[in-house]
């Protein structure tokens, strides 16, 4: 996927990896169109769930990059909070009112992408390193809607699981996890280190509990099914709607 094909300039590592694979096996980038169409379909479907007057949480990533213009085209009266500076910029450029997330205690809806979606409903998020703010926003939303392409649906979750870790004691925190490494990206907007847990994911619930209980781990990218209301998957020319457990 070229930057020109991305409506907001937002990209995540997973999309970059797909492009890399296509380039490696010699398929023209235009063959990525179906993938982009799946993003657009899921994004447009999610935009249809938003109503005027809502407080809306805006996720991060290239699929959200399709959601923002789809939502803007609906010309609704909305108040938004953004999960990343990139999304805040893109949303502001599209004319959305983006507020700091410090005074609303609830959001009506939040829409975000995912890196992996398991049959059990567990997600891995954080390919764009925004998972901490994304989880705070998802947890604050009455309805958390995940939008993704069909390739994000996996039989079982695989590492890495993104981490946000306190800078103080970061080496000790990663050592304690026994299989974690720093990612070569900027710190989070909250000043923390971005890393990845690289060990096995035998049981997402057990691993999420262990990560939650590890001192120094600010947040991890495992999202429980209980956070998720709807999953909208662009699959070819249609949208598959899975209801979550939230
Ligand atoms: C960012 C995220 C993204 O939602 C996730 O990486 C999916 O991105 P994309 O829509 O580009 O595939 O969790 O932290």
C-alpha cells in the first residue's frame, strides 16, 4: 500500500509488512486493492453506526484511516477523542472537533482496528504503539467496534504482544517477562517505552493477567472479548459482523 493510497497518511507496521511481502514475491502493489477495499468496507460500515450528538473515540491505524473520511462524509455533529497524535491530526484536518480525553467519563462509541482477532474474541492490538490509549478509550465506550480486514482473523494469537513499559526500570521489567524486547520506535505520548512480549501465547487470559500483574508494565495489547461489542470484518466484497461479548 503506497502512502498515496492511504487517505490520511496513517500506516501501521502490519500494512507495511503486507506490502513488503507483496513486493518480495513480485506482485504489483495494485493487487493490494482488495485489501484496501476490505478496510474501506469495514470502515464505512462502522461509520454507519455513529449518530449525531455522540462522543466518539477514534482509534489508530490504516483501517481507521478509512473510517475517518467515511465518518466525515456523514456530516454529523460529534465530539471526538483520539487515541494518537496522528489520528488527532487527521481528524482535525477533516473538520472533527477533537477534545482532550480528561473531562468525559464515558463515550458513546469507539472504533478501532486490530492486528489479530482470535475465534474466542481476544484481540492483539498495538501495532501502531497506541494500545494504551486505545484500551482506555475502548473501556470508556458503551460500544467498542473493531474494524479489520479478513487477514486479521487468525486461528490462534501469535506473538508479539505490544507492551508499553515505564522507562524507570525498563530493563528489569523486560527481563522479568522473560521474552520481551524494546521496539525501535519513539516513546509513547505519555513518555513510556514501547516494547513487545515475544514469548508464547498459550492462554491469552492467563498471559493478560500476568502482564497486568507485572510491575512496570503500563499496558499491553491483549484486549479481552468483554471489551469488544462488535467486530466488522471486510471479507472480499462484503462485511462480516461478529457480535462481541461486551
Ligand atoms: C495501533 C493499532 C491498530 O489499530 C492496529 O495496529 C491495526 O492497524 P491497521 O488498521 O493499520 O492494520 O492497534 O496501535
